[in-house]
C-alpha cells in the first residue's frame, strides 16, 4: 500500500520541541534497516527545546542513499505532529505526496503575544495544493492508550501501513527503542494509530 517511489523514500518529520520527533525518526529508520534498506537519518534541525520548531529527515531505499537531506518537492511523506508545522512543511512534498498530521494546534510565540493569528483551515489549504492529508487526533489516541506523550507513536502507527514494512517489524523496533516503563503505553498507541480508520 506504499505510495513511495521505486528508488528512495523520503520522509520529513516536523513538530515542536518535546513532541518526540527524534524518537519517531529513529523508529522509522530502525524499521527500514531491519528490512535491509540503506538508511540516512538527519540530525535535528531547529530549536529542539520545548516549544521550538523541529524537523528531522529520514531517507531509505534498496540502493545506496547518499544524503539524509530532503529539499523542497522531494518528500514522499510528511509526518507532522502539529497543524502549523504541517503547513510549514507542505512545500517539501513531491507531487502525489501525502501528509499524516496530528489534529493539534500549539500556539507559537507570535500568536501567544498577539502579533499574529493562528491560520484557519490548514488541512483544507493543504488538500487544495493537491496533496493527500490524513488527519487524526493522535494526542487523543495516545491519551486513550495512557498518556498524550505517546502521540508520536500513534502517528507512526497511522503512517506504518503506507510503508512497505511488516507490522511485526514496527512492533519489534518500538520494543528496542522505548524504555521498558513506557513500552506498554507506546505499543498500545501504535496499535490504535495503526487501526485508525477515521
């Protein structure tokens, strides 16, 4: 069910500091490695402290992947942890690309201080550009699993069926990547995201 191209698949992960973007990139990269792909994962770009915009890149393929960098118009998928970050990242999508986004608004500082307004109709605007947009309340799903902190893994669960990897591989890499105290929570969040049909 993958919409990725035949060569390398490029995924941009965007969010704000404290949302777990780096863990998400490690899980996706880990699953690709487990499946025999060459993988490049970028370092964090942006202000990784809580509240600042954060972007990471994951690129994988059967052939050699030379660079983790994704330029505008090159991403097969954007995995966005927040609506405004989704909107900021949409230029990275290639024609036919898809965005998976948490239906969550976090006010950036200009909105908090009253210097700017949070944009309306972000998902409609993204779809108006011709891109597929899968929205889900990942924070609510994660809360149902036990904690909103697992929203990143709920989003991964939603993305997982769109990529050419077995579900078991995702589960195993999550087990390897998450601390034991939080494992049950994250596995449940992944399952809820994977089975989401909203």
